[in-house]
C-alpha cells in the first residue's frame, strides 16, 4: 500500500492524475492529513464517498505502529515499530511554554561516537520520509496542544540520510504541509562536512536551526570521541561553519557534551574559547552534561564543574548555555535515545 506521507503536494497531485483523480483532491486530502491530523479517509467529509473508498483502498497513512508510550515527569517517549520490525523512538518534551518533538532519522547510526549507545549496532537502515513524518503525526494526534518545535536529535545522523530528511522537512515546513516555522525546526549533526556544504547551498535546509556536535576542543580528543573527525577534522568543520550562510540575527549552536574527566577541565574550556571566541557572533555553545549509559564507561560531571566550564567560555565573550532543562535525559546527544531501550516491553 502506498503511503500518503511519502508524497509532497506536487508529487501527490501528479500521482492522483496518473490514477485518474482530479489533482485538487490531493490538496483536500493533505489538508485533512496535515491541518486536522485526520488519518481516516471516511472522515474526510468533503470528498465524495467513492473517492474516500478508492483512496482508502490504495493509500495508507500510518508508516509506523505505536508500541508503547513511556511517560516521565516532563517528557514522554513514544516507541514505534516499523513495518519491517525495527524500533524507532521519538520523545515529546514539555518545556515551560511549548512542546518540542525530538524525532529519529535512522535506525542505529554509522557515525560511531564512543559515548553513544545508538552507535553500538552501527547503522541498520535509514528511515523513509514517511517514517519521519509519521512520528510527528502520531504524537500530535495524541497531544491536545500543538507541537510547534521539532528537533532532529533522536536516533541517527540526519545529514547522513539527507534526501529523506530533506523531504520530511519540506512536509514539515510547507504551507500545504504541517507548516512549522523553519526557525523552529532544528537539525543536529555530528558535523559531516560534505553534507553541511550541501545544506549551505540548499535554500530549504539552510534556514533551519543548525546544531553541530563539537565535544572536544582539539583534534586528537575529538577523533578519539568521534571517529568521524578523522575525515571531518575540527578545523575544517569550524571553517565550513564560519562560511555557512546563516541569517545574521541567528547563531549556529555548537553542542558540547561534557563527560567527567574526559573533556570537562578548565584548561579544555580555555582551549575551546580560543577556537570560538574569534567567531563569537556566529556561534553559541550549548553545554550538555553527559547522560550516562550503563553499557558505557563515561560519567556525568558535577554541576560545579559544568558551571566552571561555562564561566571560562563566558569570560571570553562566548555565549554559552547549560542544558539542564526538563528534557535533559532526552537531549543527552543525538543518539542517546537508544540508551533507554530497556524500557521497551516486547
Ligand atoms: S551521538 Fe549521534 S551521530 Fe554520534 S553515534 Fe550517536 S546517534 Fe550517531
């Protein structure tokens, strides 16, 4: 069965034409799907009865099956199953005055960051655009308040699945789609230089919020923590980001997961400041105390140490935040969603 969420509006109009339906029916159907979050053709009451029947026989809406909802104090994790049996995790985070949805873009991840549980199995496969969009649709149907913020910070490296993520973004931000503001959609990447260059050329993608994991103030430590750095060096990465055509009133977020005794010393904060301070108008730094995983040998530093690190950056004029917000367990690093997989009841 074809999935409606695999299509952009122009594609669906073309598909309907091929099937002998009026093209404007595509606009009607997507309005139901993305404005009212309706998933049952029978309730799309401005369609003729025979169309509802015909669409229902040919098209499906749900790419994923919801297996479990795991509520926590200020977030809810949704565990989905793909049609080929993989688990996908999505987290809804309740922040002070808004909701943020953290979506996954891959099953597993090939990037191999040493501190990340998702990296352990490597990459199993990319998610399709329909599987990415359906994470949002299913959670929104479950949630009375509108979800207006979206982060690609779940399982996987979104830029390694560029085409599918791009198409999902088109559905998320288009006026005929879910119509989120581009400023409220964030891509969180480990820093794939070739894909960042591609993004810089892409008017749809380059206006999204960009968050890049740095995690170390020097090449050798970054290489040890993030092997991807061997081919995507820290120096080249920073240069690509400095050159990135980002709106001048916004700053690229540099993510730094603080790991006890590994990258959290004041000397390392000094070193990081030296790298970033010359570009302080282009960047801000987000310090994320590590979210420990029982299978990995890393620990979270004390808050004192976290704030001392922040103080050094601030003293160099670098705008720096500590992410201790409610979703902190979720926001550990892009792949840390997987570390809670033990919660899944099969
Ligand atoms: S931290 Fe992100 S990029 Fe790194 S291995 Fe985990 S999921 Fe992949």
